[in-house]
């Protein structure tokens, strides 16, 4: 089941706000209906917020985790250089 774009956007905004990231506000509309919908997204994301509190990971620890994931993913990818026509445009 696919999540509608407005709900996905609100969930992402609520997630960022739960991580105390003010940029999460940009993911919400600025009308009354969007304001009310944002509370629904916040209720859905609340359990994840509790997990974050339980783990007590700092932003630096989260960033290090994602850097390690990217490094391992990049290490598994074949090299893009060295051949004709294989580079990104």
C-alpha cells in the first residue's frame, strides 16, 4: 500500500521535528487543513520518537551511522571509472 505524497511529506517533517531539526517545518503546509493533518502525522511518528529517546543517540552518532552505511554501499558498487562511457554525466 503506497502512502500518499502529502502524508509522506508530513511524516518526514514530523520525523525531523522529533529529532529537534527545525527544517522539518518546511515539510508542512501553511493552511489550517495542513496544520490539523500535521497532528495525525505526529501521532504516527511518536513511537519512533520514543525509540530515539530510548537510544539517546546524538546527531553526530546518527550521521556517523549513515556515513558507515554509505561507505559500505559504495564499497559494494563496481567502480564507475576506467572504461569508456561508464562515467556519470
